[in-house]
């Protein structure tokens, strides 16, 4: 059951001031009726000003709510999902199991954080997430792909690696130019010469540089698609994927492109792999 809201601090201060002014005027010998009238007028003005402030606040909230309603009704699926989220959240919060309440609050925080990062052109995904974009992005690439490969060469023999290799081939067949820089020791590349030869036959432009010849700030496993999408893999010390980061922030993409060109300056072109 809702209770009526009592007077706020602004009203209380206004009434106190008007009362004090009336009392001071009376003590100074002013006409009692005039003093009380002046205090009453001040109290009324205070009340009217407070009402105006409350109306302005209410109008602002009403406008904000109407704008929100308009957006929701423009997207029926979003409207239905928001309604279900609200109903489910309050169902959990009205229950007795505190652990579920904590999970519900955390779920809202995670949802809000993910949407906020997406709105800012960025998302971090766990390894091999269904939303990973390296292979999928090549399917939508139109012009070019610049990639840096730091991970183990064994990756190319795994199921995800073979899938990615196939995505490379399909992209090249559509006319996409792929340039890849391997940051690997020469012995590692020679041990996997069949992989290198396959990429060369497909038409991938390959470069290689030894890890100890590259500044640490340039050692980033990444894919830059059409110079507007950056997929950056955070790797563990043993070369496995820790996190898959996707960004469309133009500043970060431009910085990655600059780093790619700097790295290529340290690398040598691979023409053949006999």
C-alpha cells in the first residue's frame, strides 16, 4: 500500500523562515497583522515555488517515460523481453532464497555492462564463443583482412583452425585480399611448412618475423577486417586463447592498422616454403 509523501526539506525550510520573519517583525514592534500576513505570503510563495519544481520534475519524468515507451513499442520483441525481465526479476526478489536474488542482481549488471560496451563499440568474449568473429567476419569481409598470428602453429591443424583456413579460402575466392604476419621462430615455421605452402597456394600474402625481433607492444594476435573491425585475441603464456575482443571503435582500429604496418616493417615476405 502506498503512503502519502510528506513535506520535503525545501518546504520545511520555507515555513521556518516565514515564521521566523513574522516573529522578528512582531518583536521589532511591527504591526502584528502585517507581520503575520507577510509571513503567510512568504509561506504561500514557498509552497508555489515548490509545486512548480515538483511539476517540472514530474514533467521531465513523464517525458522520459514517454520516450522510453515510444522506443519499446517500436520494437515489439524488445518490449516483450523487457516485460518478462521485469516480471521474472521481481518474482525472484519476492522469494526467500537470497542466493537467487544475488544471481538475479548480478545478471542485470552483466546484461547492462554488455549492452553498454556494445554501444561503445566493444565486447570481450570467452574462448571459442559462438559469437567469435574471426571466421565469421571473413565471410562478410568485402575488401581486405590484415592478420597477425602469434599462437601455436598447431592451431591450424585443429578443427577451429581448419574451419578458419576454409574461411580464408572462401574469402579469397570472393576477391578479399588477406595479408598475414606470423610472429614465429623460423624452426616453428619450417616444422609446419605444409600449412605455409597451403596458404601461399590459396593466395594469402605471408610475412614472418621472429618474436625476439619485435617490440612487445606490437605482439598482438589480431584480425582487422575491411579496416573497420578489429578482432583481438588475448593469449595465455602457452598460446591458448584467453579472451576474444571485438571492437569497431575507429580510434582503436586505426591504432591497430598502424601497429600492423609497423610490424610488417620488421617482417620478411614469404615467397615459397620448400
